[in-house]
C-alpha cells in the first residue's frame, strides 16, 4: 500500500529492496512480457477494482495531503482488515502496479540504481 499512497500523493517511493530476486511482480491484464522477465511475474492486477474505487483512493490521498487524517492511523486501519476493506484491496492492486514499474526501472537503469 505504501507504493500506492506515495504515487497518489506525488513523491516517489524509492526504497532499497532486499532480496530483489524474491519480489513478486504483477502485470496488467493482456500485457505481454518478454521471456527474460516472464518468470518474475506472478499474477495479474485487478484493474477493474482499482478503477471502481479510484475516486475513494483520491479522496483518501487528499485527506492525507490536507492533514485531515494521519497517515499512520489510516494505513494501520486499512492494514488491519484488508480482506474485508475494498479500499485496502484497491490500494494493494494499484501498489502492485507502481511497485512493478519501480522494480523494472531499477533493474533497467544503472543510473537510477546508483541514485537509490
């Protein structure tokens, strides 16, 4: 969810990821990946859910940006019952997309890796 929230709020989340080879990547529906990276992809992102809840995700990001809600409180609440909370599920799906994009960029660009 952190990748999703950072992407919605604007700043880039660029952590150092341990055990990069063990990370799960998810692709968009219908996306064709090259054979070199295909083994790293473990599933497909539910874009329908993300699009369905997009307005709620933006509302949450706006509330965080304006300081109407504390990020630690909101993320903690969303993570306690993610299976029942549709907003948490949508954030997880969007976060998977952002994280996959980050990891692929990280692997492709030596300059980007050096900056991180």
